[in-house]
C-alpha cells in the first residue's frame, strides 16, 4: 500500500489536534502513533476484499447503472465523512 | 549576587517564513482564556521552524547564562525538541555573522495535563557573553527530529535570558 507523504501525515496530525481542542478531549497520542493509525486505515481500506465488497454494494444499489471507479471513489470520500458524523459510526 | 531574567521576545523578533511560527491570542488554543495574551506558536509541522530575535546583554551581567522558557501545549504526551542558537557580538565585531556561536538543544517532555505550565532551562556558555554584547538568536522547534514526537503545537508564554549579577 502507498505510504503517506510527510504532508499527508501532517494533515492527519493537525486535524486530530484541532478536533481534540474543539471537542475537549485529551491529545494523548504521539505523532508516530496517530500517523500509524492513519496508515493502518488506509492499508485496510485499500485491500482487495474491502474494495470489492464496497464496489459490489454500490453496484447492487445502483443497478442497472454502474458507476465508474473514480465516481465510486468520490462517493466514498463524502460517505466516509458522513459516516463520521453519525453517532454509531 | 542575584539571578535575573529578561524577556527576549520583543519588537525586534520575528518568525521565519514557514507560516508555522506566529503570534496569536492564547484563546485560540486555550480553553478558559480568561487571560488572553499573545503567545508564540510553534506548530506541529514536522519541520525545523525558527523564531529570530536579538537583545543586548545587561550591564550587570556576570555569568550563569541560561535560556529560560515557559510553555504549554494541548498535548498530554510527547516531547518538544527545543534548540537555541545564538551569537554574542561585541563592539567592532561583525554584526552580520554567518554562523552561530553555540547551539543548545533539549528534548522537553510535556506535562501530562493539557495547558499546564512547562519550564525549559538550557545552560549557555558564560564566557560567550559580556555586558553590552548584542546577542542574535534563533529559537527553534526541530519537528523533523525523531525526538520531537509531540503531536500538537508548542505554545510559548515567555522566553527569557537568565543570568547572575555580581
């Protein structure tokens, strides 16, 4: 899986720092830990079984329309953000 | 003999061009912020970030030179790698030096409670200073060093030159 760039790692750290401040919880992780967590999620979501399962679920929902992979990826970005807003996420 | 501390943050000090070192109101990152002074921020950038300044060594300077700093963070774990680079310049010496005279470094562990005060003291070489010297300095967060693992901004409340008189 593609390793995050330094800029991407920074984006994750700074986002988590801002959220900890805004939502009032302790920032009790180290740089390397939060970067590793982000990388682990990227790696997991990039595995063939996960991508295949998600793609199939989209195909089933839109049938007979089949979205292109770039369209599915764009959909995934906004859906993941919405998932984060839901209480049971 | 008494110990003195003088602020080295002033009108002559300035951040580098990174955009990751700047002054902002404490209330941006503080929670209660009843007291809301301007504070100096070193972001968690992952890079070396510098803050530049200068001061004049007081006339009653004798020795025991130290860099002294009070700082906080919203992080509750990790280390902030602080570096202080300087050159003390006497009259008729080059006022535009190309190198630092001394660099001191410390890996400072943040307090386990967010926004609790941390104190950093780093000894400087006494003999480098003489009363009346102009001291040009860089205060640095070396976020590129593996030792700097604190995942939040360092918030500088005070940076001072500490010394003893006669």
